[in-house]
C-alpha cells in the first residue's frame, strides 16, 4: 500500500511539474507571429478578450492566458484602447502591456494663427476621434466648457495634442482651452507695466493680431510695439488681418480698397482701438510680444516680401517703403 501511495505521489509530482513547465512555456514563450494592432473595447470582459486573441491566432491558448491574469490578479486591471503588439511578445508581455495602458496615440496639431473654424475642421477630419461636438454651435461648445460668456476665438492654445482611439473631440478642445488659460495667466502676471490694456483679454486680442501680421518671431515684439504706439496716441491700428477676419467667408484671397472702406466691427481702418475679439489662436511668442513690446518710435511697417518688414517713424518714410517694396517703384 505504501509503495502504491509513493507511486501515485510520484505520478502527481511529475504531472504537477509538467503542468508548471507547460504554463511557464505558455506564459513566457514567444506568441505573436507578426506586429499586430489589437483594440480593447470599453466594457469588454477579460474572457472575451482572451477568446478574441485566441481566435485571431495571437495567443495559442486562451485558457492559459486567463490563468496567467488570475494568478497575477490582473483580470480587472486592463485598460481599453488600441495596442501595438510586437512580433515575438509572450503572453506575459501582452498582459503587461494591456495593464500598463500604453495605448497607441495619434498627434493632432493646431497651428499658430489658425482661427476657431479651422480648429473645428481639423477635429472633424481626425477619424480616430469620437465626434461629439460637430453638430454644436460655437456658443454651445463654450457652454459645454462652462464659459458660455466667452467668444471662442483665440481661447485655444496652438500645440500638438496626442489622443488615443475612443478619445473625444471635446477632450482635445478642453485641453487646448485649459492650456491657453494657463499660458495667458502666467504671461499676464509678468507683463510690463504701463501697457494700454484694460484686461488680459485685450492682450490676447493684440497677440492674435501680432500672430497674423508676421511669421518671424524676432519681429513680433517690434510689431507689437508699433500697435501699442498707435493705441497710446489714438491712432487706428489699420491692420489687414482684422479686416479679413471681419469679412468672413466673403474673403476670397485678395483684399481690395472697398473692403478696407466697408465698416465691420473688425475693420481697424474704420474703427479705433482693438477689435472686439481675437482673430486667431496666438502662440507663446505672440503673447509674449503683446505683453513685452519692443521700445520703438515706429508707427508704420510694410512687408518686404520675404517675411520681414520695414519699420518707419513717419508717414513719408512709410510711403517710400511702400513704393519700394509693394509698388516696386524706387
């Protein structure tokens, strides 16, 4: 009897060791035959996930995968999203990836100088984003952000944002809105004294104009200085980008004299002071320039045609620069 018991124990030990070896082989041996993308849906059970991986040939035994998760206590720790499984990954590495939440992310870039309509358009074209605000008006979007008292223009920070499958367009909007609030608040606290702004909102308006007037960061403080000089003496800003913004969809790529004469709330040729809202999304350089304008006596500037400008103190010098660089008459 004793020999029989010992024999059974030996058989049990062999079977146990065999099972352990098999499990370790299943858990830690290479499984993924080629790079594969896997999407874990919201609310998907672990058993359903394991069965799906098995059906697709990504793992060889879904039961051992479930057992691994149970042993590690991870059946409820996986994160939804889109994952990139690399060739040669084991079940253990796959499970660790799902638990880590290191999902595939996609970039969405909002360019400096874009307006809110362009921002909304790029959100619509991002196929991996879940569309939740496409049918809302601008003011409904601002209400959703808890700021229905604000006009949306200029209030979203231009940057590259990363999102994963299942993320919503509203999440990008919210992040960009919060980031602009934060950047504007920080820069407003360190602004130069004596600027002719009644609020940081007026500084944001100025920054948006500076953003649209030049692509050269080095010139932005000088351009801001010119506009500050004009505000201080009550001279109209007379800046084309505000006129173009006020024209809306009627602008076809060319601004004419009659457009400069047609009055709108954004026509800084017909109206004094700043326009009622920003006209674009300014970046850090433009915001900094609006709050730290260069000390200059210039009141005018004209584009050279290479991205830079000629700055003038008098109208006579300005007209000369216009003839040279705009009318090509020396």
